[in-house]
C-alpha cells in the first residue's frame, strides 16, 4: 500500500509543478526556478527545451535537450551538458537567433531562467 501512496504523491507533485496546457496542441511549460531533478520546460523561438540538473558537490550537473517544434521524427534533437558552479550561467542558443540563459543557484539549490537583457541594462546604467 505504501508504494501506491508514494506513486500517487509523486504524480501529484509532477502535475502541480508543470502547468497544464489549455489546448491539446499546446506544450506544457515550467519556467522555474526548479530544484534538483525537476524540469524547466519552455519554448525558445521555434525550439522546445527541457533543462534539469543534479546537485553534485555544490555544483549543478546541468543537462538540456533542444529540438525543433515541427520535428515529428526527432531528427533535430541536440543534447547539452555542463558542470555549473553556483551563480554560473549557461546560454542555450537556437537557430532563430533567440537564446535561453539558465543559472545555477547557491549550493546547487535551484536552476533558474535568467533575463540577461535586464542584467546588461542594469550594468550599463551604473
């Protein structure tokens, strides 16, 4: 009985962290920030991105999968992996000249999407 309860709780947790699409054609999104093993799900231009991390000695062992929204056969899938120090960012570029920046949190507590245009504007204003 405990296994069934645990499975139900895990399913409820996953469903509560990912927004449910309004239409069948819409893709689920989770813009974070997320904790270890939880996915960030988003679109960047004409690409879909799934990004997550595992904590590793205070670092984020980051992984991402990127593919074209129109790719029915998964021919365009690209995998990306990096070891990020706390506060270090990684940028995922797409063919559509758009990018997604993600940042490892302190002591690998979370992974967040970062709006780098605000950071650049704030630095220029100083």
